[in-house]
C-alpha cells in the first residue's frame, strides 16, 4: 500500500502493473482524507475490492474485472496442461468475480468479453491465450478512456459557459479510468474556460458525492458546492441549476436507467422545474437484452451503511428495520437525453439506442 499524492487526478483509478502483475487501484473508501493506492493479486482481493467499494463506478469495475480475470488466467494456465484443463477453472473465476456486484452491467460485460477471447483462442497454446487475454484487458481499459472523452465532447454541446450543473453520486474520474462520465463535460469545459459552478449531491448513505465527486472536482480547480440530497428542489426553484448530468450502471432497451439511489428523485424534481436531465452512458452500460427497468436487479446493501457508517455513534435505534437499495431506476420519460460515445440518444429510446448500438457495431467492423 502506498500514498501517491493528495490529488486524485494525478493517478489512474485502475491500472495494471505490468512488472509485478498486480491490479493497482485508488482505495476510495479512504477518500477524501487520504489518497492511497492498493495492490491486488488474488481473486478474493479483487472480489472484496469491488464489493466493499474500494473500487466502484460501472466502468472502473469493468476495467478491474478485465485485469482481474487476466491475472486469474495466468495462474490457471501455469497449472494446466491443455485448454480443456484451463477453461473450466477460468469460467469458475469469471463467475466468482461476476458475483461481487449484480447491478453494474460493465462487470459482466467485461468478463464476457474476456470469455469470448478465451474461447476464440481455444486451439492456441495456453501462453498465447493468456497473452490474448492480456491484450483484451488493455483494450477494455483504453476503450473506457476513449469513451469517456467522447462523452465529454458530446455533453459539452448541451450546456453553455457559466451554467450551474448538478451531479448525483460519483460518475467522475474515480468511477472510470480517466475523465469520468457525468464529469467529463465539466473537465473539458474547465479546459475551455467555461467556468461552470457544479453542485454535488452528497449522495446518502455512502456519500460518494461529498467524498469523491467534490474531491476530484476541487482537485481540478472547478467551482464546487456540496449539498444534501434534499436541497435539489430549493436550488432548482432559484434557477441556479441549468442541467443535470449523472452516470448510470445499466440502461435498458427502452431507456429506463439504473443509477445510484436518489437519481430518480432528482429526475422527478428536474422534470417539474424544466431542467434537462442527461444520462452519461458509455455503450458498455447499455443492455439491449433487458427490455425495461423492471428487469434490472437492484442490489440491497448492508443496513449499517444507513445507521452507522460515517457516524461516531449509531444514529438509529437498535433493531429498527432498514431499507438500503444501492440503486433506483429512472423512467425513460424523465430523461431528456442519453449521451453515449457514439452520439446522443433521445426519445423514443427503443429506436435511438438501437441505432447507437448499430453505429458501434459498424465502427468495430471497420
């Protein structure tokens, strides 16, 4: 474990140390007070890091999973004599990592990408299979970086200099490898002198907005204000917010979107005040096999996150019931647009998202 710098923008959220074959992540459970990286080698360490939110955010989870299953493949290949020996153990490792968090589609997407590469290389020697998996994990990382930059470019066309922007949870650089999703237009705008004022919902109960988004935006020099989740209506009524940018963990084919708990409430308030609600969605988060948001499994987390985490003493009576879903689903009719790296989708989303995915497929064949 090492302390690198006080500025999270100076370190990749997830990286692969090629010399030591370790996954290196920023431990986000320590932010904002301490910026530390930790090194992960075993599958249990990687599973725990994803589950306990040491690494979080759909794209960052996907990149971590890609690197993690590559490290597993190295170990499995070293004790295997053939693909028939290797592959069943590879699948077990894949399914184990996939069980760490159920809602973010990037996790299973990245693991399935790696699985396809392994099967496509089944006739090759095991060292070549491992190297192919290595290259695919790097490609997943690079695709995330490029996608987030494009999200920023498209998102910036939706706002103007001096706008007040709201974001919920952390869909920033800390949720990806670089740039982030919801924050990407903010960072590009900062480079161009747009002078945005960004409001960050604290995002109960895990406080990703207060701890993470505010930290990275301030480290970038962006004018930043933290608000409690229940203050959004007050700000919108005063006309201080011109647009909402949030990320997502899964987008259904009809445009329903799963994101951090509280997002749907923000969307309802934004709709009332006529503030555009933009979902920043790399295509890796779009699940065309899930027809509507009702088909998205919502993760239920530990009650202690509500009653004890971040408090010096317990803040609710012992034995009280606790409802703690990690995500909610924002209905598509509350969403102004879904911004992807291949363009901006608008209603009807069943058509526009399909078109976006067709453009992606065509680009990958070129």
